[in-house]
C-alpha cells in the first residue's frame, strides 16, 4: 500500500466547482485529493496536512465531510494505526 500521492497531471477535472456544503478547509482537501488521486491512491493524513499547511488533526476532522459530499471521488478510512490512511478512488 502506497502512502504517498502521485501527481495526477494537469488534466481538466470536471468536478471542481465549489460545493456550498463544504467549508474552505474541506474544499481545499477535496480539491487536493481529486487533483492528486490517480484511480485509487492512498494518502496519509499527515502528508495531506503538509501539502495544505494544516495539521493532521484538521485533515482528519474535515475529510469526513469531504467523504460525505456529493463528488466524483470516494474517500474511505483505510488505516487505523497512529497515522490515518485514506483510500481515495476517482
């Protein structure tokens, strides 16, 4: 299982209009995951936090709203160790 994200390239992503039900932090997380995921990718909360200048706690608290939002990515809590891993499928 890879814990790092691979760049999704600069492709045009159709589902990046802001979602009114998400906060600014949640929207930043959603855009990051959407942009960086290639089909199925695994992300550690701390790596998302580093990329977005947040804490891993902030990521964990906000990614649940992203997971529940109507978007073209599926987010699943994958790892339950000391560092949470998120499985993102696009």
